[in-house]
């Protein structure tokens, strides 16, 4: 794989590649003048063709033995490993994150395919007792059908793996529409998946903007859509798909609190708070947006977090000394800058920034630590950038109440060694992911991932052994022996 390729990256439909549509250019957010590659933007017709291919391939793929499907997933994991260096570089060039972040993402994506392959070899059926003599009651799972997979740019390798691996393992066919900001990387990942021998039409790649995405979502032949992205888009997808009784899985925004109590181990907490807030340029739905402190520790947290932020080096992700890369685009930079200006106008105080900024026209944004109160807009609304606000409360009650005082409920962290505070956190914090003495960011592929309130939909969680639940239909079978016994 090479960046800057003059070939046009296109759609994968029914096993064939097509560059139909308007050609656009993907650029490096750290080096705007450096094209990563050209790509084709599909339209509603392209989306319809992709869905047709997936629908035609469904019965054959669903009938494919689970062992064969698992072997193909294992092969995809192996191919991702073999292309680790190339995918890492391309991820950094097109998305902007550091090489270390990109490499970790690619490695976990490969592991995800292997993990879901292993789960595909285990039984998901259950057997129940029956009051009828000789009767067996068992559940039987089948694939959901044609699945639309819509993924974001901030984890352009890992999140597709989260969704596509269990979808394929369960016998579904897929139409994958990646984000417009990372099309070239998506094409390379699709080529890897195709290369192991997936039957034509089982995996289809649709490049394009909201027109193509809307056509995919509104196609009545699509049985389910799994989406990670913004709240407004997620809500529109929910309304469109559920109106025809389709199934929807949503992973949306987050405004994640970290509660730091007086007994916290700051040597442990401070590096995690800084990395949780600023890592990946703050472009994570699990990023630490608010740090809520009790009085005895507030000043220390502000001082030590400020020192950590000042040490961050911002630069091109290809520079191994860079800790923070650029934002994804000039548009994203403008949105984050506007939110910061608004916070300052509302009374937020800037207590720390880094002076280690590059001399570049890339979409670099200065990591910024604020102090302020709950009345700040930035304290409740998600800003997808390297900004975090430290807030002081007087009591434990106020800390837990403030943590829940947001429309979101994805992740929350608590720093304490007090057993009762930990128990209270587990009982009362409104978040799908709870971390005790660990950062709001990060998850394991073996454990369920998802949030509460506006952060997620009500479908099955992603990752872990629950991932397959969204992609399957469950039937309950009552099996009795016939009244006529076979002859000897």
C-alpha cells in the first residue's frame, strides 16, 4: 500500500471495484498540501447497487458453515497483521493521529477479527426444560440479514472491525459506508478483507457523502444499521430504520466526567487525566471532558494537570516525538476554536496550554485546560477536541450529581480508594462504562461497549460476546418426538 496513489479509490460492489461518481481528494490533516489519494463519491444509485449485491449474496453466506466463516475472519486478522506497518502509516497520514496510536488501533483491529472468529465457533444456543414429556426447547439463531455499517473517521480501522467482524461471523452480508474523511484507508482495509476469499457480495464498500448514506439507510432491503457518529445523524437514522421495523445500533456522543476525591492517588490519576483529556487530540467519544474535584484536592489537580498539559508536544503524527496530532480538518478546527472562545466569554479561565506547537498550516489545535463551573456550555455539550474543564464541588453528593448532569452517559472515571465511594459510583453513575482508578478512555474487545442516555441506542452492546446479539435473530423451537416410532 502506498499513499499519494494516483489511482482513484473506489467502491467494492459484488466483488468488483468501481470508481463511479465524482472524484475528490483526501488530504493529510497535518500537511494539507499533501494528498493522500483520490477517491470516488458514490450516490443513491451506487448505494442501491451495493444493497442489491448484499441481498443476492445473503442466502449463500448464511448457509456457509460457521467454521468456514470463522476461518475467513481469522485470515482477515492475519492479513491485517501482515500489513501492520502500511496500515499504520496510512492511518496517520489520513486521520492524523500519532504513529503509536495508529499502530495500536490496527493491532487491536486484527485481534478483534480473531476474537470474533473464536466466538463464532462456540454455541450461542440455549436448552430449556419442558413440562411436556420428551420435549426439548431450544433457541436457534440466524443472521439478521443485510446490514448497513456506517463508521466514523476517528477510529477508521478499529470501529469497522468492531462491527463487520461479528456481522460476518453471524452470517450477515454487509454494506459498509465509512466516513468521508478516511476513504483511502477504508479502501485498503476492504481490499484486505476481500483478499482472503470472501464470496462476492458478502462485503460491499460504499464511498460517499450523506446522499449515499441516506440511500443506504432508507433502503427497505437493509434489515439493520449499526452506526457510530454524531447525535443528530444517529437520531435521523433511528427514525428512518425503525419506521420500517428495522433494527438500529447507535454509538453517539459522550461528555465523560472523571471524579477525583480527596483520597485519590494523584501519581496514578494525573497522567491518566491528561492523556484521557488530550490523547488522540481529544477526538474520542470517551475522552475526559470534565474533571470534578472535591475541595481538599482541587488545587493540586489543577496545578499538576496544568504542568502535564504544558509538556505536551503537538505535531505531525509521523514525528515520533509528537504526543498530539492535528484535528481531522480545518472545519473541525474552526468548531473547536469557536467552542473555546464561547467558554472564555462565559467565564472559563484558561489555566494551561502548551507552547510546543508546530510551525505548520495543518489543523493543529493547542491542548487547553480550563477551570470553570457547571453553567458553562462546554461543561455539558461535547466538543471534539483537546479541551477539558476542571470543576470544584463541596461534597460527594454534589460530585455524583454533577457527573450525571449531562445528556450523555458513555464513560465515567472515579479516583478514590474508599470502598463506599466505589460502591456508590457503581450504583449511581449514569454511564455504560465505569472506570475506577483508570481513565475514561480505553476498552477491551472482550467486554461489552456502550453507553446510556443520549450516548447510545437501546440495541445490544458492541464488542465482547454480546456483539453478535445485534446481528442475529433468535427463534425458540419446541421439539417433540413423533408418535410413530421408527421400525427396527
